[in-house]
């Protein structure tokens, strides 16, 4: 088991009249960190390191997920709707300076849309960390929740069991029971479980495929940070993205899985900090 100690503070602000929860540290330019089928906890290992590099990392929980209030529906869980929500979150946060956006997992789909298709937010730099791209998603464990009958029959206990399996695989290392309990804690609330199933049910690769022309025409700096051993989002997709999308650099993290922040936080933070402080 790895103990997580951090100076990161959990804070809240109101978006659309509903409390949004986020982790933050430091006081430099804001680096917005987006999660996907997990929650802000995936960014915890690198938050202090990013703050030490002069950034203010802000890892927000999407509405209805993690520690944020509210509840997602299929409509509100679609990538365009979540990108618009993130733009409103940043407007409420009102940072003096935005260094850029980094997205993990489905959070990477949101980040891609923020870069090239969301007029509510100007993104100067984009980083994707083991993100969905092209037609790489939804993976089978997520796609099954596109079936309304599956959603209607699923209990909290079944969600917890499924997420335990996914997190254990994604960590790509041994994890103690206390750490797993910490990761799983949001899904003990059926409201969050329903929101997560809405996010899974709304997962659709058309939201990344439809951005490709805009991404190929985009000149903003882009960084891919990828765990080489990811079985959910194989590095081949990152290699293709780096070859096809301009101004893109790929940093591969050896001996790391779907959440490389957990396997080599120093390497991930070094890559992100160097990119966003350039």
C-alpha cells in the first residue's frame, strides 16, 4: 500500500448553483486537470510536484462524480455538455492566468473539445494522459452501461465490484485495502454511481473522431504522457496521434499503466511541468 500525503486542499465553488469540488495547491498559473471514469483522486500523486514547479494544479470533480454535488444524466454526461460545464467552472474559478488543460481517460476527450470546439474557454496548451482518442473507446467494461437494462439492474455493490476490478488493473501495481477503499469511496453513494453509469452510457467515440479535422489544423502545443503498459488505452493510439496531429510530443512512461501518475509521479509531473511552464 502507498500512503498519499499531500498539501493539496479540497475546495468547492458553485457552478450552475451546484457545489463543484476540486483539489488544488500552489498559486501560479492554473493547470486544469480533468478526470474521466475515475475522479480527481487520480491526480493526487502529482499535485504537489506541479505546485512546486510554479503551477497551480486544479483537479476538478465533474458534476455528480467524485466529491462534486449534483447528478449526471445521459444528456449532461455527453462530452460536449461536460466541456461546456468545465468552461463554466473555469469562469467561476476566474484564474488570473490559465497555463492549459490536461485530461486523463475520458477527461482527455473533454480536453480535446475544449481546445478546438468549445468557444467558452481559450486553452493555450493541451496535455493528454492515457486519454481516449480516435475510436479507442468506450472499452467493454464501460460500454456495457449503454444498455438501459443493465443500468436499471445495477446495484451499488455491483458498481463497487466493477470499479475495484478496473482500478486494480489501472494502478498496474499492488494496492492495499485502505488505498482501494479511498479510490472506491465516491461510488458508495448511489447518486454518484448513477452519475458514473450516465458517463459510461454517454461514452461515444464520435466525440473524438469528429474533432480530428480541427485537431489536424490546430497549431497549439500538445503533449501526450502515456503509461506504456496501459491495457485500456494502448500506446499505439498515442503514437498515431503524435504522428498525425501537429505540434504534438509523446512522452512514454516505462512500467506504467492506465494511471501513470501512480506508477511514476516524478516522471509524469516533470513532463507536465516542463510543458506547461515552457
